[in-house]
């Protein structure tokens, strides 16, 4: 069944990520948050969650952990006191850069059993599924 295969592939992906990124001590979700902040600049925490498809509780936990490491800072938005602005620090940018080669190895390991045409096809098919069902997800990915 496709759902079970996707779940199993996710388990494998997480295991490979933890194996390769153990030295830098990052999880997939922490890495995703660092990349989003590097690409988009400072964001309110809810918007950061949208760009990374993480719910409010998950992104709050991820940001707290990254803040404890000195990888991000959080400050209340002066315009909207309910909002928290998250900013990537120099240490966070360095951590993201340090993890880059390990993350690339993870991606390569995941698709290692596939030929080049199969890799391209898999990427296209997964993107098609994710885009078609984005509105049905508990947490929609913002683009």
C-alpha cells in the first residue's frame, strides 16, 4: 500500500538523517527551520511554521531548541505583541553550513538504489502528490 511505503520510507529517511547528522546534533526539522530562515530572513514563528509545514506546537519546540543552542533569536514583534520574530544568528548560519555535506549524503543515500531517470521520476511524483494534497494536510505548506 502506498501509505505504508511512504511511512516506511520516512522512517528510513529519519534514520539516515540522524546517522549522518549526529555529529552536528541536528534533526530534520531543526535543519528545515534553519534553511527557511536563511532563505527568507527573519520571520514570525507562525510564518516559519508555514514555510516548513510544521504546526504551532512543533515549530515552537524547534525554535526553542535552536534558541538554546544560540542558532536563532526570538523577540516579540513590536507591531503585534502576540507574534514572535525568529532570526537566524551567525552561529545558526554556521551550523546550517556545517550540516550541508551531511544532509547531501542523506539525500544521496535515500535515492541510492535508483537510476538517474528513476530519481527524477520519483522527485516529480512525490512533488505531484504533495502539491495535490497540500490543502488536505493538517499543516499546509506555504510557498
